[in-house]
C-alpha cells in the first residue's frame, strides 16, 4: 500500500506540509504542519487499485506549491474557500461534487490565510480501471471522465451521489472484508452515475420542452441555497415559481430526485459539515446557524444523512 501512497500522494503531501502520524485509525494518517494551519489527510489504499481519502484543513499561512499528479480517475465532493485553486473548478461554488481525471501533470496550488478545504474522494489507478471497470462499462478512461464531468454538476448530479460518498466514511474499516466491501461500493457509485446519465439522455426531448419550468425551478433552488438556514415556507416557493403547490412538488422531486424538505435538509447538513471542520463552535450553535433551533433534531437529521453524529464527524477529522 505504501507504493500507492508514493505514486499518487507523496508529491502533494510533502509539498504542502503534511507529515505521517501514528494513529489507531486504519489506513494512512497525515497531519498538517502547525505553522501552516490545522488539518488532517486520511488515505485508505486498496492494494494498488484505488484509495478512499478525506482531506480537512484550515490554513493560517500563505504559500504556493507545485504538485505532481499521476494518471488517475475518480470522484467525490468538496467544500472549499477557493475551489478553482484546489480542483481547477470552472465554478465558484463553495460546495460541489468533483469528477477527477488527470494525466501526468504539474498542478500549482496557491493558499492564502483563511483558506479551508474539506473533501472526500475515491481515486482509481488506470491499471485497475482498464482491468476491472472498462470491461464492465465499455468506456475508455477518458470517456468515463467525460461522462462524470457532465453528470457530477449541480443540475445533473444523481440525487443520491453525495450520500453514497458520505456513506463510505461509516464503513467498518477493521473488517477482514473491507476491500471487497469498498470495491462493491465503488462499482455501485459508478453504476449510479452511468444509469443517471442514461435516464437523462432518454428524457432529453421532454426536458427540452420544459425549459420554462426548469428556469422556475432554478429560481426556487437558488432561493433555498441562499436562505436554507431560515424558516422557508412552501407558499413562498410557490409564489416564486408561479405554479401550484402540487406541480412544484412534482417538478422539484422529478428534477432533484428528493423532496423540497429533503433538499433544504441537504443544504443545511452541507453547511454544518463545513462549520464542524473549520470552527470550534459548540454543536448547539452550529445547529442554530444552519437553521435548527432544536439540537436533538439537528443531531438526528445529521446522523441519518452522514452516518455519524456531529461530534463523531468532528472528531473523525482530528479538529479540536
């Protein structure tokens, strides 16, 4: 497994102030130099096939680094202060799914004080893709990367994608069968991406005819994104969309795959995760800032969506 670390991550870790630490946690654990900030990088490689990773850091010092990236493909999601710097994103979205694809290259990273990054990803080496995945789906690695870059966007993503990525964190990594479990999980996520693309292509003519309704849904989603921590009333959204309550519910679920209430919860949990890993606010205050007046309700919703309690989530990333 050390070969995987050296090949894929050694350049990034050494050039960005991460050092290996002994830990009771499975996998490889790295701590960010304290003079740079507070952060933790966790990597769980499976042989020389793929790896599950999480990176959570808040920086206090400015620096620039140049990092070698090998050929690989993968997917995940992140919350970041400067997404264009971290993932070469074409979007300024602070939270977004990511489609990873790299041929051998050098990537420059510029960090300023106050920057933060929280990400979870699955990185797959090309040999494993060619031997195990390509025979199953019939796509070259570049073709699969192209599909992901189209599907893993705010308006096209499979509604369950973020939950599937988060669910990997709650697996039992001490199990003798964790490698088998992880491979099944990853293949399941790839299946979700591809079947979602297939359904979008099938529905393309109908979706083209519904452009006006889609624009109204965009307004509704934008309103929720800006005010998710407030008491959003359905009647406000109905007025904004200029359609009946039943039609709004039907169209929203058809487009997003989840109800309006679940989407509001999703945005609240995204914001809560960022606060948990980048601040030391008490969990009760985190709950209030994302729209929950009741601490217990927040904890219940958080655990149902993330697979662990807010305190467990914070502790998992070694942030005091």
